[in-house]
C-alpha cells in the first residue's frame, strides 16, 4: 500500500456533530481529507463500528469493491466518484432504517487516517387529538402518536404556550417495528380561546410535532351555580311572601278581634240604654198614677 508523502499533515474530517436521518430518507455521511487532496487513487473503507462491526462500503483501484459488504447495505451505498478528485469521499446511504443507527468510520489507509461519527435514525409522526369525555366542569382530551424513534416526550400546552398538568404520565409502548407509540390525557377548563396543543418532541433527533384542537363552548358541562342562585332567590321570595301573608293574616285577625270587641261593647251599651229608657218610662207612669 502506497503512503502519500506528507500525509502526516493531512487530517480526515467528518461532520462536526452526529448525523440525523429519518426512516426511509437518503442520508450523506460526510468525509474528506483536509487540506483537500485527490482521492482518486486512494483506498476508502467505510465500516460501522457498533452495535456490531460491519463492512458498509469499500473503494479501491478506482472502483467500488463490495464483495465483503454486509447484506443489509447491499444496493444502498454509493460514493461520489466525480468528486473524488476534490477529496470528497463521502458516502450516500439510501432508504435508511432503524438498524442503520450506529457509529460509522471513514478510513483512508493510504493516509493512515480516519474519522468516525454517530448516525441516528429517527421516526416521527403527527399527533392525533380527540375529546375523551368530561370530568367535573372540564373536558378530557386525548393525544395519541405512534411511529416514533428514539423515545419521545409528550406534553400539553394552552393557547399561551404554558405547559398544562396532564392527568398522568404518558402511556408508552413499542410496536413490532420497535417504534414508540404514546398516549396522554389532560383535563382542561373552559378558557377565552378553548385552544389546546399536544406537542411530541424528540431531543436526540431534534424533531417536534404539534397538533392543536379547539373545544367548542357547548362541549363543556354547564355550571349549576346560576340555577342554584335562582332557586335560592325564588325560595327567599317565597319566604318573604309567606311571611308577609302571615303578618297580614295576623293583622286581619287582630283587626277583626278589635272590631268584634267594639261591636259587642256597642251592642251591650245600646241594650243598656234601651233598658234605662224603658225603666224611665215606667217611672213617669207611676208618678202620674200617684198624682
């Protein structure tokens, strides 16, 4: 193997950070010698170091030589041959899968230099919100989202972006493809906007999905406070009317009793006067008789 003169001054450079791709996407794994030197006559070996060592792509003598390539990469790798003269030995990996996640090494034996970096393959999907009933004076909302990788976080927010206290931690499970599915409930009270958002966020791949729902006013349970106040007022009116009725009845009874007393007294006095008048007449008659 020929070693390039002055190769100790050349470095093989990869991405500054990990590379992120979504399931089904094509991704480029960057690699190049710096300062730039032509890589047309070099040997380039791409391998995956973990979770297990695999031959990803091999280039030598001006052509791809993938006889020992791992079966999972067959037909999915290619280099930019027209860019080799500029030192570009990057690898294109198509139709990425979850199993492609791992640490990749770009090794140039001609320079005896290498670089390695992490590839993270993720999966995302749009959340779905539904109304799941009522609780007290609030409405229970349910957010569901499946097909995520790595494991994401789910949270509820109000219209101002404030995180709401959910009814419990998110329910999580993994499907047959090893993807995560989440479900989380929250009970919300009626607000000026009645708008609420479910957010699913995966920090490792820096992907975020949100879904908003508007809950109509008539979905919220009606308050009984007004009815109770109305009933209390009605009861108070009934009590007042009844009290007034009792007072007036008692007043009427008192008046009637007083009237009866005075009628009886008048009758007695009238009778007495009549008796006295009658006695007076008899006295006159007797006086005349004696005369």
